[in-house]
């Protein structure tokens, strides 16, 4: 299999199930060094880590409707792994927040 993501550090929001889980397995198969699953589904997130292996995958609880949690997930990833190469924003949001998804994404991009 191709190693298109060799050595890359990635965060996948909503990575505990569905498309995000499939993406995590795909990233691992393509050589990602570390995949951080950021999700509110703690048990499912831990199962994804177990299925990929803790040497290539970790989990952190992150509610993407909370800007501080999103910023902290990025800062923690950079602090732990030295950088962040890929942020796959996959989590679905249903919130009464006045911020748009674009505003939340831009807030993270400026960290």
C-alpha cells in the first residue's frame, strides 16, 4: 500500500465512528505517524485507538462546539508531536452557537 501520508501528524474530529473512523484507518494504512481522534464519543474513540494501535493513534475528548476545546486539541497535538500536518474536520455539529463552522475552523487555523 502507498505511504502517501508517511510521517504525517493528523487530527480527525468525529473520528470515533462512521466516515471519521474509516478515515483514521485509511490514514494509518497510508503511513500517518500519529492520528489523534478528537470526539465526544469516548468509548468508541478508545476502540478506534485499540484497532489501529496506540503507537499510531490516540484519543482526546473534544466537543467541537466549544472553541476552547478545539484550540486545546490543536495545541496539545502540537505540544505532544511537534507539529500538525493534517486536520480533517469531519465531526457533525448541531448547536445554537452564533459562530459559523467557518468561524470555528478559522479560529483553529490561527492557533
